[in-house]
């Protein structure tokens, strides 16, 4: 079987298994929506997470969201933009702190 034929077979089976072709923007929007729902489950409003609040539960929710978004493939600059942070170094710290919270 030639290489292009193999690729077509793989794409066909992937489409049948998943139900849709891979769309990166859709996956990123779904990840952000999951963060919003997860924050509500933690008892914090999404609006509180994206403002510059420093209360413990808000910061912890922000760190967990940062870790989740990083695991979903977001870059540090994208995470800082979504969560309303200053720059990518804040997101680096937040992801690191989220990993510590995850272990606890």
C-alpha cells in the first residue's frame, strides 16, 4: 500500500473513532470552559480568578487552572493572557505552584 493510501486509511479510522477531525481552536476553547466550570466547583467565581485578587482560595484556583491549561498544551504567554496576569514568568510560577498543589 502506498504512503498516501495509508494516511487516508488512518484519517478515516480516526474520524470514525473520534467523530470529528482534530480542531486545535475547539480543543483550547473546551479547555478554557473546563477551567471555568472547575473554578465554580472549587467555590470561586471566574471573575475573581482573572482579577488581581490575592486571597488564598482564589490564588489556589488560579494555580490549578494554570497547571491544567499547561497540561492541555497552552504556552506560558497564552496562560497569562487568559488569566489576566502580567507576563509569562507569573504563569511559570503559577504552573509550578499548581504542580505542588496537585501533589498535596
